[in-house]
C-alpha cells in the first residue's frame, strides 16, 4: 500500500531553458525518499542524496521545491 512518502515531482532547475535565457539544462527529481539533479546535456547525475526526514507529499506541496 502506498504511503505519504511515496510521491515524486520533477522540474527544470532554473525554468525551461528554451524560455528562460541562461537557464541550465538541469532537471530535478524529488521523492519522499531521495532527490537528484541530472544535467540533461551530459546525462550525468550532478547531485544525489536522501530527502529530509519527514518529507511526504503534504509537507512537500506546502513548502514547495
């Protein structure tokens, strides 16, 4: 059965690069268990780590990325 920590969200770090001048092609993926950043030009993971303790869907959407 899914728990409140079983969620995910994905966004461009600085906004979508074709619309935001100078924005990096970096996508952020955040879950209730971990977060990572991927440089989509090189396909390298530039950051990876555990989510803060107590992160769940409700706390994530009220605090924002």
